[in-house]
C-alpha cells in the first residue's frame, strides 16, 4: 500500500494512475511536435506511448479487472465495463491512426511529413483517438476516486 491523496492505495493502482497520466502527457507533446511539422519525433513518441500503454498499463488493468478484485464481469455497481468498452473502441481508432501514419508519411532528407490531404485524414482520426483516450482516462480516474478516496 502507498499513501495517495490521504488514502491507502495499492501500489499497483498508483503505478497505473501515474503511468496513464504520463502516457497522456506524451501524447499531447507528440501532437505538438506534429503541429510544428516535426514528423519524426512525433511518430517515435506516439509509438512509444501507445505501445507502453497497450503492453504495460492496459494488461495490468485487465489482470485486476479479470482477477477477483472487482467481483468479475459485468462488474456491477462500477464503471469498469464502460471503461473497457471505451478503451476497446479507442484501441481500434489508435491502430487505424498508426496505420494511416505509416501509409501516408513521406520520408525525405531525414525528415518525415505528410501531403496536406492525407494529413487531414490522419489528423481527424488521430484527434478522435486523443479525445476518446482522454474520456477513457477520465472514466478510469472516476473509478479510482470512487474506490479509494474518502
Ligand atoms: C496514435 C498515434 C497517432 C496519433 C494520435 C497521431 C496524431 C496526429 C495529428 C493530430 C496530426 C496533425 C497535427 C497537426 O497538424 O496539427 C499528425 C500529423 C502527422 N503524423 Fe501522426 N499520429 C499518430 C501516429 C503517427 C505515426 C505512427 C506516424 C508515422 C508513421 C505519424 C506521422 C505523422 C506525420 C508525418 C504528420 C504530419 C507532420 C507534419 O505536419 O509535417 N503519426 N498526427
């Protein structure tokens, strides 16, 4: 257990909470890089944050949800099912964004960019991903607040 916001919280929950907030910060910085046409750092940061999320934090959360912590599917009386459905939709949109990134990127003279029409599609799908990811995070934080804070 660790002390967080005046309450005892399992250490793994604190790791997930701060880890997901850090992933979101990296997403925001990566979007800023794209906005100033720094395609290369944008693509590395997006891939690193996305992979860290789906290979580390989401498996940790799923292990807790499918373990005995919340009483099993459909986790009555909690927002866990909503959180998972949102997360699955977001995952699919994230994969689509990455696919479009690789499909439409142009590499020239050690730079990476996208022709305007192609960038528009990638930007719309990518922005939807970021917004849905944030909504999923907010639902996750609300589960944390309801479960652990007084
Ligand atoms: C989930 C992952 C990703 C998200 C959410 C995302 C989101 C975005 C957004 C919102 C923009 C437009 C920014 C703006 O013009 O204001 C953008 C541009 C761009 N993205 Fe991504 N992206 C992702 C992954 C990737 C990947 C994997 C690549 C390359 C393989 C990539 C390559 C690019 C490039 C080259 C641009 C244009 C940069 C420029 O203006 O020169 N993106 N992305």
